[in-house]
């Protein structure tokens, strides 16, 4: 069972709550997760979504804004909604919001990371290419390991900075080409 950020659970089509825009946003998000809509895919029109889910076009508009706020769709006047490409900033914002809203502690954050990172690692391993493996070997060959927490955080930050700007990264004193 999936529990959405608003606390509602998802089934095939969850029971309609009093807050229809939230319910509809969750339904469309569930369709995206099920693979019904791929990145850059055009979502159905307001009228089509309203008819499909038995809601008004105003409810569809409000749900669209919620989906846009979640970073799941792009809305362009005259073009409608398209599925947004997943971005790290969107993910960070969603989790930051949940953690702040619920008054989460550092321990809660670590538990969240453990849950997410296991699946992320599995997906990365499943989707790796030979180029990815070669890149990891290259990084490991040019990296000296200082396993203190500060050093590991610095290596991660440097690697992320290099990934964003395309420049070579420095990991524990060794330059690694991007």
C-alpha cells in the first residue's frame, strides 16, 4: 500500500475524500508511478480528466497546481500538462517539507535515508552501464580514503559539484576527470 504525502493511502482508485483536489492529484500521481504517463508525455485535457474521475474542471485545475508544486508536471498555457522529468531538487524539497512539517529529528532523517538509499542503490546497480562501472573504477583508483565523517561528506559534495558543473572532481586530494 502506498501512503501519499497527504496521508491518504492508494489503491486502484482510492475513496474520494472531502478534499477532491488532493485526491485527484494523488490519483494522477499514482497513474504516473504505474507508468501510464512517461516523462514529457502529455496528460489528458482538463475535460478528459474531469470526466474520467467524475470531478469538475476546477478540481482538475487545483489538482494540476498541486502536481506542479510537487514537481511532477509542467503546466503551459494552451499546451496543458506534461510529465516533468524527475529532478533531485524536487525530491529534496518534498522530503525537506515533510521533515520540517512533521518536526522530524536527525534520527528520523537517517531512517528515511536508509529506506531510500537501499532502493536507489539497487536501481543504480540494475541500470548501470559498462561506462558507469569504468567510471567508478577510475574514481576508486584515484581516491585515497579518509573514512572520517567530514572527509566522506567532502568527497560526496565535491562529486556532486563536479556532476553539476561537468568539471573534474577532487576526491580526497586526487583529481578525477568528469
